[in-house]
C-alpha cells in the first residue's frame, strides 16, 4: 500500500513526489517513457526563477536526482488503468494507493514532416515564450490557426525582425482581437491556405518550403520555426473514470481535485490557461500538499 501514486515524471509529477517524500509519505512514481516531460527536449531554459540559463535535460535531471535522493520509488512502467479505489494497473503489475496524482502532461502536436524532430532545439520550437529570445532580430515563422499561434506571432513580433504566420485554412480559429493586433504589426506577414511541406538545412533549420492549396510551392528563409498546432494530453486511459473535456484535458473546478475523491491532477494534463514549467511545478506542489492534508484528515 502506497500513500500516493504519481503517474508521470515530468516537472509536475517530480515536484509532487518531492513534496510528498519530504512529508514522509510512501510514494510511487510511474513513468511510461523518460523523466522530465517536454522540458527535457529544450536546448536552453532561461525563464525559470533563480536559474538564468540551463539546458532542459540538465534541469530535468536535477529534478529527478533530487527526488531519487529521497529514496523515492520510481518505476518506468505504462499506466493502463485506474480504479475508483485507487488501484493502478500498468503493463508490469498492479499497485494500490490511498491517493493518486495524475501528472501525465501533454505532447505537442507535430507537423510530421521530415527533419522536424531532428531540428528541435536547432531552430524548431514548440514554445515561443520559452525560446523566442534566441531569435532576436532574426526571421521566424509561426504555424497554426488558434489562439496560441496568434499570441506567439504577436509575442515574436516584438523580438524578431520578421514573422511569417502560416495557416492551412483560409481563416483563423483564434480570437478576433488577436488578429486585429496582428494586422497592426508591420513585421508580421500572413500566409493562408498553405502548409509547410519541407524543412531545409544541414545542422539547423535554414528555410522552409510552403505549399498552397493550388500546389504552388515557395521557399522562405528563416532562422526559427514555432509550431503551434495544439497539444495532445495523454488521458485516454482515465476517460472511463475521470471527467475530461472535449479536448482531452482533465477538468478540475479548483485546479487540483478531479471528480473522484482522492484522485488529484497537476500540470499540463489539466484544463488551465498557461502551460509553462513554472505552473507545472506549482501544480505539483499544490496537488501533493492537498493530498497530504486530506490523507491526514482521514487517518
């Protein structure tokens, strides 16, 4: 019997484990892939308070080692099912807990074109607020049609020399107020009815090829490509039990409790307005301390 099982070893899950172990709770962390979540792929992190510059890999490794030094049990297994009685079934076994924290995160949707993964950290980014400052006075492109893409274009227009905003449809899904702001920017060029079909470059991205609906292709020289075509939360296995919205995110009225007593949520996997490293660790600490408090209440 564990006091708390945490599903996910990204920043939210590791922070929750840190707080729970420091409260002397018996904790099991389950992670399907590798520790660190999305942050492990960031070449540089410059917006984490107190650490001016660190690679995402180093920061994630520091978090992981800090949790391991507290003798936290971490198993690299894939959670397949959870029950209302706090039983977790994985691809290797079954575990019982008094409380569960869901911190499975979300994955950035990809364009699924050649060299996309190869150029991550070498010009390709999924987070303008994380990596925008690396492209000061350079030419960049943003692809997407929702609020995130529009906000990214506005944000980058204050940093980059020029921003291409590329969308596959003839109109944007994002809010009109963002589009109004974009149209006031002299250094944002909108390209509609077009898809990015090729990334060019050797060691880093140097240009993109954009193909329109009539199959006409043009090459655009850029230094950075910001992909904002949405995220995919990994909550399908919880859908039989946990309340999830139409986009797959876990719903929570207060940001920590799910609809099932004793099952909590933290990080990018939940409905929230800002998905950043700082909000993930905040969620993790709140979920853990809330679970600890309520476990003590029930003892």
